[in-house]
């Protein structure tokens, strides 16, 4: 299919444009070591990424992905979170890499006149440094982090807010992401979406959440627009 009448493309960051798990895992384990807690493999931590720093830290402290109803001492959690944020900030782009064909695709879309933005659940403070380090900062008009607004994906608010800021309609935007958070946010506000099959979706198939289109490689995006 072809997407018509699109003016802007919103991208998730981690798991969609970049593989940041190696750096996140290092920061998580540095936090755990500092707190004299058990560390975890990079592969285990990969299944915990996607809901923002606070949830990642809570999962690491509790050693499991499902932490929704698990209590944790507030002061201990806040201490752990700060240790993690500091550790990640000091090693923000050491081993983080772009997924195949990301740079070329983004450049081609920008050349075609599409407005590009990032909507991620990652804390906002880390977004600009990563984009700068990977030489992507000139490609994006705007970005939102998981702490930019009162709610984050899978709530539709960040997508709606970005449309309002860019003065476009929901129908004129397209969300591209690797996880259910991205697709559920798009579906909740009636925005068309593209799900990528790589990235971090907790071991689930992205098709489960009914994106408009599914792609295996970012370069396929050029043929859809």
C-alpha cells in the first residue's frame, strides 16, 4: 500500500532507529552493582526496555518484567533511579548503534519534504545527546521524551501533542515504532502506523497490535510514502 497525504512521520527511538540495549544494560548493571544487587545479562535486560527509565529500573530491582502490582520502597527506588540515570548519562552512546538503513531512509524522507519527529519513552535529557553523537540531529524537527508530558506511550497524548505543536491533523501524521506502546498509542488516536519487526517488543509479534503496515527493514518505508 501507499500512505497518502502525510506531512509528518513520528519515530520511536530505542528499538526503532537505534539499538541502545548494550549501553542501557551497562548502566543497569552498574546501578545494581553499586547497590550490591544481582546483575543480569544483556539479553534479559533487552526484554525490559521500552517503557521508560523508571519502569526499567523497577524491573531491574525486582528482577522481572511484570512489576505493575509490585511494591518497592520509594526512597530506595529514587536512589537507584538516580544512580542509573548518572551511569547512563556517562555512557550514553558508547556502543549504541543505528539499525540498518536508518540514516539513508531518514535523509531520503527529509529530502522528499516530510517533517520528522521523535516520540520516545526515554527521558528527554538523553535524546539530543544521542542524536548528536549519531549525527542525526539535523534530521528531526522536534522530539518528545517520556517525561515531556504528563503521560507517555501507550497513551495517545504524546502523538496528539506533537500534531498540535506541528499544526497538522492526526491523519497527516504517521507513527513508526517497534513495540506495542507505539502501535497502541497510534490506534488510540486514530493515527496510521508502521510496526517494525526488529527491536524490543517483549518477545511478542508486532502484528498482535494491528499496525497499519509491518516492515522488516527501515528502507521499506521509502516505498510506502
